[in-house]
C-alpha cells in the first residue's frame, strides 16, 4: 500500500509539473476582449478542399484550429479537408484570463479528387453514393468462404457455399462502404444495420474496419486479394495460410 501511495503521488506531481509547463507555453498574455480575436481563412480557388488559415490576433498567443476532425496549433497553416460538405471551422486562443474562441462556416464542394485519386477508393465505395457487397454465392464453383494456402485467391482446403452460410444465419448479410462525409461502413445482419467506419490503405491494399466487422469476420486488418467493379475478395493473412471471404456487388449476377 505504501509503495502504491508513493507511486500515485509521483504520477500526480509529474502531471502538475506538465500542466505548469503547458500553462507557461500556451497562456503567455493577459486576457483580451473577444472582439480582438482576428484570423483569416482562405480556400484555394478551384480546389476548395485546401483551407489556408492565419492567426492575426495581436500578441504571442498560440492558436488552436479545428475543422472536420483536423487540428493544428500553427500560426499559419494549410489544412486539407478530404470530404465535401459544410463545416464549422473553430479558432481559439488561451490566455491567462481563460480561453477565447470564434468560428466560421466553410463549404467544401466535393470530395478531394487528389486525396481519393487511387482507383481502389471508387471500386470499393462508389464514392459518396456507396456500394453494397454481398456473398458471392452464385460463383461458378459456388464456393465463397473458407481457407487455403498463403497465396490462395479462393478457398482450397476448407470450402463453403450457400448451405454453410444459411446454417450460420449469415447468407443474407450485406456490407456497404461509402465516402459520404466520412469513410463510412455499415453492416446489415438479420435485418439490423450497424454503422461504423473503415480505412483503406491503397499502398498495402488492406482495409481496416472500426466499430463493426465483415460477415463471419475475425476483426483483423484484411488483405484485399481482388477488387474489381463487381468482385471483392478479402483475406486474413497467416503464415503459409489464408482465410478467404468472396463477395460480389449487390445486384451483380455471374454469367
């Protein structure tokens, strides 16, 4: 117990020292009137995802900018807002008299074509409109779930199709990816839909889902084995093996 108390006091002392240092850095001046807050915001013409901000408040105050989940403490900075939409851009400074804040509304006309230039974004999501994927149960082999060797592109060892999926109660599962204001993922199972988010690594060709999972998933970062306009194959990569999930675009029928 004595050691625990000493450790707790040391942690508290460290936190107080840290706060004091932070105060010294971020509260350099006396309190000022809110009317003295000055800043400028400019969006790049023809590419309004690029937002240039500049703190014009007199004094050595450290600003804090925040918009669409992006933040910075620089006096002058350039922010990139990837998604189209209307946002509140917040500007604040901290003084010895307390925080002062102001804000303004900005509009970004469309998703950033440069940020989402890799074709994988559109193939997976169909952009803001979204794309829904379902089990590829009508593949010529009928096999759409199972496992195989480390470089397998379809199940080789344990092979399953509609019969297994029906037994597991997941045959009608659906998942949708879209870029409507965020990297959105929704999963529908047994008539209930759960909203979550995803991130796509276009260099590694992987997709990570946060707050949900794919049907019969293992909550891992999935390797994209195949991604076309109509087909999506995901894998859980092991050492010399893979678990594989084969999906198709909802509405697509194999020839």
